[in-house]
C-alpha cells in the first residue's frame, strides 16, 4: 500500500489534508482491487485508490503537524504496519 497526501488552505483560511490510499501489488503495479482487510463488508472491486481521510489541519502545514495527522489516520484504520 502507498499513500498520497494533498494539503491546502481554502480561501476562507481553513487548512485541509486529504489522505488517499493506493494498493500496490508485490510487483509494484497498482491493483484494481483493495485488500478485504480494510473493510470485509465493502466491495472494493475496480478500485485503485480510496480516500481514507479528509481532515481540517489546525496550525501550520509543518511536517510535524501533517505527520501527526497521517499517523492518527494510520492508527485509526490499523494500517501502521501495512504502509
């Protein structure tokens, strides 16, 4: 699995972070389906990416602040040892 991040500040000065997960096979190809351990009851067929978090960032877009947000998301979905 890999993650993509996108952080920005809106015109009304709210900062946001989107975290997108991509499932990559052992031969480094994007998979057309995400692994079922993420949510066994959801059909991930034909899915290469999944928005797993969209959150407001309080404070600066510093590396430490963004890393904490990503870490919290990885803990929430129990993905720390899978990324």
